[in-house]
């Protein structure tokens, strides 16, 4: 009987250690999955920022149509300002 009780004690101890090991492995796996999700989100964010930056550079660099319109708008604003100033000057005299 003592051999059977010793075997039962060993089996209980093995079961407890197996559960502890399974819990530890499960927590490591959860942490790994959490980190993987964080890195995946960081990668998606970096890719999105790169895409937005690339698109903005293509749309608004010096030779883009939008930049030309902006420069033309600035020049037109200066010309219109000078015309208005000339008209005011003429009305004054």
C-alpha cells in the first residue's frame, strides 16, 4: 500500500506541476500575442504614414499642379493688391 500511496503522491505532484507549467506557457503565449498585435499595429501605422507622406509629396512638391496653382494664386493676389492700391491712389488724387 505504501508503494501505491507513493505512486498516487507522485501522480498528484506531476498533475500540479503540469498545470503550473501549462499556466506559465499560456501566460507567455498571451504576452507574445499581445506584443505581436502591438508590432502589427505599429507597422500598419508606419505604412500609413509613409503612404500619406508619399502622396502629399507627389501632390504638393515644387513641380506639382497644386504647387503651380498656389504660386499663381500668390502672384494673382499680389497683382490684385497692386491694382486696388493704384485705384485708391487714383481716387485720392
